[in-house]
C-alpha cells in the first residue's frame, strides 16, 4: 500500500512524478487491492493524491488480502449461512471488492470518456488452456460485477486469443495478461482489431470497447540473466564472457520496446484507421511485472525505461513509492529502438533463445497463478472451517 503522506511531505503536487507520467501519455494503475484499502478510503486517497488511474488484481493479490487479518470474516460467515463452497465464497468477495473499486475509479472513467479508470478481475488460472471455460467465466464475471469500467483478465495463450476476440466482439472490456513474446502480443493486438472490425461491420458501437495488452517485463530479465550467467560459467574466454555480460539486465526493456514498436505499426497503420475514425481507442500496451527483482538494478528501471504515449504501467505499492521518491520522467519507450534490436541479436549470440525464454515464462506464469489460486481456495476453505467451528461453539 502506498504511503501517501511519506512522499508528499515537502513536495508540491506539481512535482508528483506519477502525475507527470500521465502528461507523457502513460497511466499508472495500482497492482493491489484489498477490502481494508477500500473501506478505509485508501484507494480513493491514492486516486486523488497520487494519481492512480486504475487497478489490477490476480489470485496472488487476493490470496494475501484474504489471508491477512479478518476483514473478510463477516462476508465469509454470511456466505456460509447460504452453504457456499470455498470457490463460491472467493468469487463472491472478489466480485464485491472489484465492484467497489470500479465505483471509486468511475469518475476517472467518465472524465476520460471511457479510456481509463478500469479495474481488472482475472478468470481462474485453470481456464488458461480451456477456451470454453474462459468464455463461461469471462461472461459470468462481467455480468456479476456489472460495471462499465471493469476489465476481465484473460491469459494471452494460443487458446485464449480466439476467446479474447470473441469477448471483445461481444462488447466486454478485456485485459490480456501473461504476454511475454512479441508474437503473442501481435496475436492479441490483431484479435482486438478484428473484434472491433466485426462490431463496426455489424453497425455496433466501437467507442466504448476497451482493452489493454499486459506485457510482462522484469520476469524476462530474471530468467535471461540466470541462463546467460550459466553460459558465462561454461567458457574461459574472457572476451566472450564480457560480451555476454553486456546483455544482463537489458533484455526485458529491449523486448518491451520492440513490442511497443509493433504496437505503433499496428495502430498507426491503415487497417486501424477506419476504426479510429469511428471512435475506437487503441489497445494500450500495459507494462506488468514492473517491480525490480534484482537488487543490483534500479528499483524504478522498468518504469523509467518504458514511458510514452498510449501506455499503462501497473505497479506494486513499493514501486510507486520508489518512483514518487526519485523517479525521472521523460519519454523513453520509443527511444533507442535500434539498440534494443541489437540487444536481442546479442542475446541470440549467447546461445539463449528468447522464444524459449518467453515460452517457459508463460508456462511458469500460469503455474504460479494456479498455485496462488489453489492456496487462496485452501485458505478460504480453512477460514470457512474455522468460522463454522466458531459458530457451532457459540450456539
């Protein structure tokens, strides 16, 4: 949770670097949510004072929120009285929190003409490879939350891309998540365009259908650096070792910059032009996993290097605090793109395949969210059992 007071003391609002990012065309979304945050007005405070313009959630975030404290106990107890299962209990409390967060962000949504102010809710990780399961869950969550500034998060797997297009064509706002490769990004960007083309051809409005493509960043460096370090350890050639070390900590940003170049190619090209004239918004790249994992790197590396128009950066609280404290704002996302291409060539020369890296990260991402979701359901089941036991004791 961002400590607003800590970073506002002695600073004028005009110096707020989060708000300065918006002047460069980038919206900052908070990668966190909890009932306590909503009840105590902390999210409202961050919207008003810090400049937060959206919220993202995932099973890991809800696992932590539900497991810590007793903010959800009353809701769980009430659902117990209706004999709800652990998954049903989780979805009910999740929907309530997301709906309340949507209401906090609704003024941003209205003021921006439906371009910002979104809150994301994720389909369960088990649906990542299940197209029909994703369809059913996406529609159910959209109907349950019932807010125009909701985004349903769908993994950008091969199976998910067709569902993304279908849901967008139906008018749902979609956040495509777990994107690591440029090929995956291009696939879901084209799915967005195709969905809007379907709506436009059918005479349906396209001006209020919104989507972001969540392109993950720091996890790329975490895995690439590990693999390159292994390669360095396999040679005694000092010159080759030095050449390989040159890519450490640079691949994630280079990969993201090339994805942004693909974004510009698609959304500034002739295919999208008629949709733009009809009022359609671009599908913004959203930089996800932007908390720095390697302490040797700047704690604002994945913010400062990816600033530019029509982008979103969803940050955990610690990264927002760091950027408020010492972040530097300047347009960078489309700078040094040739150098980014060279970095990718240099990576290939080390013997590490970016395609293999991104494929592994997609699988690990699904597995990680599945593990968190299973732990979340187990935690809800444990809380459910404990509260049921307390109720019996009271009776």
